[in-house]
């Protein structure tokens, strides 16, 4: 996919973006900057399956915020304030996402000039205050009782009802994007896979696609098949894992332990393909690392067996009346809200957003071959669970189809020693959480000067906070699990 | 001499049965999930481990927090002595139905005070949940016992459980209804499924576990043991009711009765294990509905008892 870079005036950008988003099938991919002296906006067109990049030069470290008119820009603008010190003027809730109080006030990791315009004490964080009779505040985290990643949840409740929820992230910020721009691009893939390791295959694939996009490299057909195979197996494993979590959260132990065992079986399939249960080191720019040819018949049998074993478990899970009672109408996200926040992945499709990157953008065998898209309209916990179930079964059939049609030939092509100078590469992959974007810029010597990652969770975190409103406090964990968002993918 | 044996058996039961019942529930759950599970005596090892650990106390606590677990423990011990949950109990003073129910309420009140004293956000909301549940479930337990009281014409549980009256079809029916009501309300009382999930790590969904979140070390061991003993008393009482529904039960010798007594207790524990593997935790709004079913069981038992009294 070729990306055109269109220069656009920063002031005109706002109107242009509003009218872009008003057209059906047009989406906002990512708003970021390269070195703090410009804003780049990635626009996706899912009717033509193209991407456009707008570049607006900035003369100072402030610009007027898009957020009052384009809700989904709010989180990206906050992150840009963190990383580049670019202040969005009139942003309704400007706070730091990633750099908390202990960081130096002048630090702007991706802007060589450092923080210029921010006032003293700008790192101080203030939760939204809810006042009134009977308001009860529950702070939860950042360290949780289960083995999960850190995030702070601040509930303001009226009795057992959640009135407002504020989510604070950034506790596992490791400076991944900055490190990626510093290191040799041939080694980036190892860091990329480790950045959000439950999506290792998706991250590695997006990275490979982005670099191949820059180098204008065609990947052998067999490698494309194996890459899609990896991505679908990862999806199967994670969807089973999320369903396990849903069952455990409502105390349905029989189902959660059965599904937990079947997740192990799907990780075994990953092991058969790549020699690693989490696809570490399998996908690389140019193709894949190893050819699992002699193990593919075993894999096909494993996929069939898994599908057969899953069906009765899922059936007795979702047919249970009390399960329905817990999940239906819990954590509802309306279609309008899903559109405004640009929801992606399972959460988006549960609220009638017909968007699956596998149907639009090239990566692996997609979009030539693709599974059916699952779609639901109610946007509650049950719809999100159902989407996972349908995708899971679809993916297993798709794995079977990929194995049937596995072409012969080489599994990789050699990559050039240097990348073209001043080029842009884009990789869009539908991971198990949704649309993952890797955007890579090279400098005058063909080295990577900026590596931007948009994890699917970035679109969805705020929607979780809003979905929790007017629900029972004791239903929040269920709601949270139904979104199943990544902390490390967001914090990077 | 027999009374000495009774005391020995009773004290052994108080010390060992709570651990065994808890272990049985855990083992059943593990086996039903195809796991081997911890050894049957694991709860005992856990208590020993806790007793050797240091204790962390919040700076905002006053003495109520430590006092509460001691009061609860003492209160449950008294209940173990008074309540007829075992057939081989030593002599005890009159066990009035109303006194028993409010001794349970006393234990609840001190647990609530302790959790409020800890000053954590979880402690306060779980205390409010526990208070709500207590309010709802108290009439169910009380009415189940009152039904027995009406039928046997006494409010003293020693008389009710004395095995002196002749067993009839109606008495069996009342014993079963009362036993079911006591068993199901004990699930609420003890914060077990389907009302509360004792194995969850999710603080926001907890009731009992969130109340004792701030307890640690020996204090926690005391609370855990008191809770397990309370479980034994309530399950034991329910199994006693079920056993008395067997017409020939009063003709068995004391050893058979004691054996059935303990088997019934462990049987209920296994049933709880089964229940907790197969049921889904109810939504908080549906819990009153569940308690309403228990209350109707108690009401059926009471009305039957009153009706029979009127016919006599």
C-alpha cells in the first residue's frame, strides 16, 4: 500500500478531519508527530482500502485541540503532550497519560527541544471530583490482587452504582517508541514483539509489513500463509483466554477450568508452527524464520480436535440462564458512542462498527482471503463474548483452510541492507484486540527516525470507563474483562 | 464417664471438623475441575502458617479491629457449645432459638465493626453489603427454627432436637423444609456461592473476603477459623434436620447417629463443592430474589407447623 503525504495547514486540518469522519467508512488512524515540529494525521479509508497521511507544520509548541469536535482525538492529543510537549489548546481534560509526577518537568522523550510551554507543576494529576450526598469513592490499583498489569481505577459511586470511573494508565511506560528509533532497524523486531507480549504475532507482523512497505518488498506466498496462520492461532488462544476470564469472573469454575485447558491446546498449536508457544521470533521482515512443513498435518489434526472440544464447552457457557442474566445489558456501549470514540476490534464490532482490518488492509493473506466478520448490535458484555466465540470458531475454520491451501515455495526473501531515505512505512494488522498500526519514518540515511505504534487499546480504554457508568460496582470486573484491554500495549 | 467422653469428642470436633469441612469443599471443587487439589488438611497448614506470620495494622485503626476478631471467635465458640449441630454434645444450658439467632447477629455486627475500623474503601462497601444480606436473611433462619419450635411446642433447641417425639410424615416434611432453609441461608450467611465467590481475587465483587482484607497473621488465622467453625455449626444444624427426617433415626445407637452426623456434615460440604463448581454468581440485584426463595421455604414450614397444631 502506498501512502501519500499531503501537507495541510494546521488550522485547516480541523475542518478537513471533521468532514472526513462524517463520510461513511472513513476513519481516523493515528495522530502523532515525528519530532515535535509537525503533526501527522493518519487517515484510513475503508471503502477504497487506502491510507493518507496529513502533515501539518507547527511554528510553536501549541495548537488548537481537535478534541472538542472530534472525541476520539482526546487520548492521542494527551499522549502527544507527554512525548513531544505539544500543548493542545482548549483540550477539555488535559492530563499526562504516560509521564507521571516523578518525571522531570522539562522531559519530553521524543522532542529534542524538551518541554517548553507547560507551566510549573503540570505533571500533577487530578481525578475528576464528584461531590454530593452519598458519593462514595473507591480507589483500586495500580497494583491488583490478580496477576494482571498495573492501572489505577478511581470509582465514584452512588451506593452500589458507578457514577463515574476514571482510569489512569502509564505505570508500565518503558519508552519503547524512543528506543525503537534509537536502535538498528534490523534488530527492532525483537523489541517490537516484547512490547505487548500477548500480541507478539500481531506486533511482529505489523512491524514486518511496515518495513516491507518502506523497502517495497514482496513477500513469498508461503510466508504470507504462515504469517496469517500465526495471527489466527494467536487470536484463538487469546479469545479462549478472555472467555476463560469471563467465566472465572462470574464464578463459573467448571467452564473456566475447561477453557483454561483448551487455551493450553491452542498454545500447543503455536508451538507446532513456530517452536514457541507465543510466536516469539517467528515473523521477521521478509517472511518467517522457519518452515513447519512436516508438522502441518499434526497442526491440522490439533485444530480440528480443538474445535470439536470447544463447541460443547462454549455451548454450555453461553446457554446458561444466569450467565445471560449477568452479561446481557451489562456494560453497554451505544453505536453512537462506538463511532465517536472510533472503537476497534471486538468492542467495536459488538456495537455495530463493521470494521475489521483483515477485510481492508494488506498483511499476510488478507484481504484476499479472510474469515467472515462477526457483528452484533447491542454492545453489551454478552455481545462482546459472542463476537469472541464466533471469531474463535471462524478462525479455526480459517486455519483449516490456510493449511489446505498452503502453497509450496520459499518462506522468506532477503531484505536490503539499507532502507530508502526519507520514506514512510505503514503496517495495519487486526490483532486479537483490534486494529494495530505501526507507522515508521526513515531519515536522510535510511535509518529509522520515528517509530509510532497505535495499539488497539488506545481507542478502547475511554469507552470502558464510559461503559461502566450506571452499572453495579460488582459488575465492573466482568465489564473490564469483556473489553480485555492491554496495559503494556497502551503504555509502551 | 460418658459425659467426659462427650466433652472429648466435642472438643475434638470443634478443633478438627472446621478444617476438614473446608478441606472437603476445596478438594471437591478441585476434583470437579480435573485438578488434584491441595491436601485435605491444607486449611490446617494455612492456619499454622498464618499463626507464624507477623501482623500489619493500619495506622488509622483503633482497638475495635483487633477486639472484633476476638469477640467473634468467642461468640462462635459459645454458639458451638449451645447449638445442636452434633449428636454427641456435652451438657449445655438452654439454647433458646431467639438467643441463637441474635448470637449469630452479634458475630456479624463485630465483623462489620472490624471491617469499618480498618478504614479501607473495600472494608466499608463490603460491610454495607454484608449488613444488607444479614438484614434479608435473618427472618429466613429465624422462621425455619420457629417452625420447628411451633411443631415441638418449645423454643429450646435441646427439646426440639431431643429425639423423644414420634416421627410422622408431617414431622419429616417440616424437618426437611427447615433443613433446606437453614442450609441455603447458611450459604448467604457464610458468603458462599451463588451469593459471593470465596475464591475470587476481584475486590470489587467481594463481600466477606473484602471485610477481612486488612487482617493478617494470627488475627487472620483467628477470623478464618471462626468462619470455618460457623460454617460447621450451620451445615451441622442443617444435616441434623435432614437426619431427623429419617423415621428410624431415633432408634439407631449413638455410634451410628454420630457417624451419620459427621457423614451428613461432610456430604453437605461436598454438595457445596459441587454447587460452587456448577453455579454462576448471581448479580447483586438478584440476591434478594434468592433469599426470598429461602424465606418461602421457612414460611411453608411455619404454616405447616401452625396448621398441624390447630388440627391437634
